[in-house]
C-alpha cells in the first residue's frame, strides 16, 4: 500500500544524504581519485534501522576487502588472456553468489560483496593491470569511507533502534497468536482464518531475520539477544501445538466428548492465556497445571477413543501452559535488558536454528551470473569498446542484487528504469546545472534537490526497489571529482554501458533464472516431504526442535507463494502445519521406541516406516496424496497395544497425533476388548 513519507522517512533521507555528502567531501579532501564511489556506497549500505545498518556495514567491509584481494590475484596474472580472465572473474562472481544465497543471515553480505566488488574493481582496471594494487586500494578506501560515514552518522544522529521495533513486532505477533489460542479454547470456528494462522509462520521468519541484527543494535535489547532467540524458538513451537490442540478439540466437540471439567478448564485457560497487563503471577501457571492433572485423572484410555483423545488434548494443554509461561518470562526479561533468568524455563530447546537452503536454485542463480558476465564480456572483447568494463561490472552487480527473489526479472526491469532515469538526471546535472556551481556548499544544495527525494523513495518499502538503484547509479554516473570535468563522450559511454549491463542481466535472467511461485512452492513442499520421509534414519532427540524450526521456516517462505498461486491450485491442499505435527510425533516415537517391549516396538516401527513411505510417495508424485488404508490399520494395531500398556501416555499422544494428521476423517479408533497378544506381552 502506497503512503506519503512520514517524519521517520524524512529523517532517514536527510541522514543518508548527510552521510553521502560527508563521504564525498572527505574523499575529495584526502585526494582519492574517484570520490564518487564513496558517495555511491552510502546509497547501497544505508538502512533505516540502526542494528541492520551496523551489521551489514561490518560484513560489507569484510566482503569488500576479500573482493579487492581476489581482483589483485586475478587481473595481473590473467590480463594477457582476456577469455581466461573473463571466465575467472565470472566464476568468482557466480561462486560467491551461490554461497551468499545459501546463507540467509547478515553474513551473506560478505560473499555477495566479495563477488561483485571483484567485478566492479577488476573489469574497469584491465587496461591498467600494472596499477591494480593502487586501484584496488583506492576503491577499498572509497567504499570503506562510505560505509564508515553511513554507520557513524546513522548511529549518532537520531538512531532508529531496531530493538524497540522488534519488541513491538513480537508483541503484535503474540497478540495474533493468542487470539487464535483463545478461539481454539473457546471452540470458535476458524475455517476462514487459516490464511491468517499460516501468516504467523511467515511473520516468525521475518522476525528471526530482524533478530539476527540485534547484536549490532544500540538499544538496551542488544544485551538480550540470547533471550530474544529463546523467545523466537518458542514462537516456532507454539504454531504446531496450537494446530494440534485445535484439531483434537474439534474432534472431541464433534463426537460429544467434552466433559464439564474440561469445559471449565478451557474457559479458565482462555482468560489466563490472554492476560497481559498486568501479567498474572507465576502461581497461576501452577494452578492451570493442577487443573489439567485433575482432568487427566478422570481419563482412562481403555474406555475408548473419546478418552484417548481427551488425554491427548490434556497433554497438549499442559505443553501450552509451559510455553505460554516461558514466553511471558522471556518477554519480561528481554524488556529488562537480559541478564540471568530469575526462574528456570519450563521448555528446553537445545535444537539448532535450522533454515531452508535451496542449493539447486542457488546454483542456477550463480550459473546465470556466470553466463551473463561472460556474454557481456564477449561483446566487450569483440567490439573493443572502452566502456565495456563498466558494462560488465554493472551486469555482475545487477545479477547479484536481486538473486534471492523467485523471479528477479521484474526487479531488474525496475533497475533498468532507474538507470534510464539516472542517465537523464545526470545529463541535466552535468551539462546544465553543475557548470554554474563554484563551491562545495552550492554543490551540496544542488545535490540535495535530487538525492533527498531519492532517499524518501528508499525509505518507503513500496518504492525501495526504484530508489536504491537510482541513488547509487546516479552518484556513480555523475562521477563527481574535485574539479568539474564533464565530457559528453564519457557521459554517453558510461550511461550506455550501464543500460546495456543491466539489460543484459535482465535478458539472461529472464531466460535462465525466472521461476514462478508454483515452481518454488512445489520445491519447498517436496523438501518438507523429503525430510519427513528421512525421519526413520534419525533418532536424536534434538531433531524434534530442529525439524520444527526448519518446517516453520519453509512455511514462512511458502505463505506468499501459496497466496500467489491461488486456492484453486492443487498445492493449496497441502497442510504444512499438519505435516509438521506428524513429523514431530514420528521423531518422538523414534526417540521412545527403545524402551518398549519387542512386539509393541515392531508395531511402532511399522507406523513410522509406513508414514515415511507416505511422504516419500508424495516426493515422487510432487503433490499431495491420500495415505494408504494399510497405514491406518498399522496405527490402530499400535494403538491397541499401547492402550493395554500401563504408562503409555506419551506413546498414545504420538500415535493419536499421526492418526489425526493423516486420517482426520476416519472412523474413531475402537480398542480391541480384551487386549490380545501384544497387550499381554506388554503387561
């Protein structure tokens, strides 16, 4: 949704322009040969949030140094073999881009910058290889100067701290999540809210990305980074838990299985879950646990499916109490700036924070960058055009900047529009305005008239893809130096090189790399099913949390893609939260199987293996498939044995979860009276 710039947008734009002018002035004062590089860098590095800006600045400093080192190593040694030098630089750009796309953290900027910095320095310098050291050093100095000016001014002048913004976003997320919780506990229909519920997963992914910058922030939240991470882990665990409780309560209500005690408990929990200001005392959580224990004492799994389901939902409600209390404690702790926790956490999350990595798509992006650079360089070598190096450099940068998108082509077309606008603006500035400027103060006013509005475009999400390239391309094409030395041929060559470089990247990307939302959604779903099919090969308990984090991460990536393909697409039938619930139960069965009697263990193994085969079949088919009726028989056989074994509450919970996840519409399970072979041996 478009909007008018607010006060924060104006502050950001003015700060960015001040950083650019400071970098330009210092570069001119110390005699750097291309001071405009320092100014252009500001418009690449600048970020509205201080924490994100500082983290990216550090990684960009490192990436620039690595890219310059690669240039120094490659250009002098291969300059006499243009084809080999082109190939080496192209492979370097593509390889760095591949690694960057596999790292969805701020660290990716190291590899991204290492890639296209080598191209930005190396290609224009091939005509003077003997001076590559001084050229690379000057470029690094100019780029570092722009980064440092941006970081210092952004940190000191009206910093927009990331911590409070992240805290508010988490508070809003929690409000939406516990609205869902209240609906679930109260039995309110949620058929029309499914999209809102899975949107919570997309929000978790976005909040995790924001949180990755928190250690670089200037707010008090910086010292609470560890506890923000713990809070986000519990946000991940909450989503499948709510989905599970919703499923069980829906089935109980449909079958008339609600008891007065359970109804009172749900009403009481609904009030407790929603309480915010002031938060209820921790003793209230103990009271909820005691109420759950009383209801569990009234439940006998041997009485039939309704009691089994009631026992299952009560166990999940106990987990909800633990999660909700942990989230309250962590929230309060984060607001206080971290430190040692006053109370131990009820839920232990030792799992690594796993994220989805699409190596195939990353490889395709890297290959597209390699081919783009080589084709542009072939044109450059074939024509002998003096500005061809700039064309190749900008083509490499364009391929990298938007490679994380499913279809970078629209963004590259937008960048092409930015190049054209920048070329026109630079032409007017160089030949109509700058000849009238005679001091730096007047230059500052003239540049402000253009770059302050550009900063506003960058500040607003709806126009950011237009504003960012417009800022750094205009600064680059202006080629401002200590003395006015505009030359029409140089201007025309630079503008045409920029247009052809971006156009080349757009054409090759459209032919090689553009994929649709359905293609990406299908790959994400198949990756989920592949991991679920592999669960029998893993028995480590930490896999439970790792799988939750990974599948929630993928669900967050799926949300915008499923919205794009529409509800009439076959992929819309996929229920990732249900798949996640099934996977968690499979892992728990794997972990608990070793202590079971042999016949019951065999029955459990059949369930896990059959469920894994079901997901493997979906991987092969590339679509949602109905599970085999034989798998339902295996689950019911294992349930029969588990019901007859004393102390099998966790086992029942897991088997019920798999049965409800795969066969939600099946007839209720009926225990076999009296217990037979497996049960007698279990007893």
